[in-house]
C-alpha cells in the first residue's frame, strides 16, 4: 500500500513530504484542476517506464509549473 499526500500547495510542503518518504503527491503546487481534454493532451506527451511508474523518480518541485 502507498499513501498519497493530498492538498500540497507549496514547494516547502512538497519538500517536507519528500523528506518524510512520500513519493506520491497531488495539489495546487503541481497543477491546478484541468478540463478533461487538457489532461489527455498532457498525458499523451508523457512516457511511463517499462514495469510501471517508478516512485523513486519524483522530486518535490519537478512537476510544478
């Protein structure tokens, strides 16, 4: 089982959660809510490594725009 940190709004929160061992997080720090078509467009440009998502590759501010 993996925990997802929700409601992450700042880089400081993301950094602290990463230090605590969280590798899954969501919130306004990473992205504002999007309409479905925009989500599909953004996901179309991403690739997932063989074997699925690698939880060790996330860095606190790597996804923030």
